């Protein structure tokens, strides 16, 4: 059974090239030996980005069942021009850009498979909408225990798709990404850890905008992350809304986790001067 453990410089003869990255800790490695040195660096950058942004509250806290890891990617593999529904040949396998895109996506899929554990699921999910022949994809991380609890607590909503506590995270995310607008908004609100009042407001405002053609004005409640105090873990609230105890509770919990992370971060420096992101996540899950 795979468990989340601390990453090292992969001191294995078969992966000597990884030593050049300088990622060293005192304990056993996260088993990334099947990855190339380039893929290991991609994995490190991914986790480090997540810790510096809102995924901190999924990786090292219970505030967010699912978080984006900020790596939204765009590839020239989608329908373009006169292509129609049902066409067979969409991705031009004779184009270098398409081959490079598929190779990079294959690397990401390998990386996310190796990072996933009994506790965390890392996923690469395509966005429904495309733009001028390009498909956007996002990398997400899910806390399995929180997702299972959410499927039970919000069964009156998620049950319409047959989702239960034992449903696969990738199945849930893919199905909901391709749902209609307002069901998608409500689902994402719950999944990304926003409070009920914020989810209800956002969906109601969306419906009102559809009916009236007018944008519903709003304010925003910002929860800080290491990268900044605004625009990351943020949710919409009605114009003039005064935050309540539930908002303050989320904020205070986040502040506690953020300060603990910043302190741990200063004590987990690698020989190359970077933060040992893998050690920080591993220590939490021991």
C-alpha cells in the first residue's frame, strides 16, 4: 500500500541523474524512482506551488476537499475551424506541437500517478470549453477523506449523479466539469471548500444574471496564502455583506495553518537553497 513519505535526492544507482537536483532529506524517499530527473523536478515544482498557494489548505489542512495546483495548461489538441461533432481525426499527429503536447501530458500523468497516495489523489482534468483549437487542462489535488465526507454530507445534491463516499475523485471532477453552468458552480463551490452561504449567493447571482442580463455586484472575502493576501482562496459575497462568525472561523483556521507552514518552511531548506516541499507534506501525513 502506497504511503506518502519524504522525498530525497533519490540515492539509487538506477536514478543517479536525479541527484543533480539536490533534494536531500534524512528519511526514506517518496517513491519517484520510475520518473525521470525532469519529471521529478516537475513534481517538486508542482507541490511547492501548491504549498505557496491555496492548495496548502488541502495538503496540510482540512479546509478544502479539493484545490487547484495552479498549473492550467493549454495544448493545440482540440477541434478548430470547420471540425464538427463526431469527426474522427481531431489531433494532428503529424504536427510537432501536438506530439510534444501529448508527450508532456503523458509525463504529467505519470507524475500524478506516483504522487497519489491513500490520502491524496492528484488529477489532470480537461476543461469543457476549448478556444481556437486549444484544450485547457487543470491539475487538482483531492483529500480523499474530505471528499468522501462531502459526498455524504451533501448527498441531496451529489446523489443526483450517483456519487457516494466511495466514488472515484477523477470521475466526480470530470462529470461535474461537463455539467450545466449552475450545477457546476454549486458543485465546485462545495468541492473547493467555500461555505454554504457563499455557494448559495454565487449560484443565485448566476441565475439572476442569466434572467436579467445584468451583472450582480459583489464583494469578496479573501483568505491569505503564502503567495499573497488576495485573489487565491477567495469567495464572492453580497455587496455590503458583513462577515459572520463562520467566515471568521475559516479565516482564523487558515491563518493558523499558514503561520505553521511558514515556520516549518524556514526550517526545511535543501542544499540547493530551495524549500523541501516534499518533506513538509510528508511530515503532515506521517
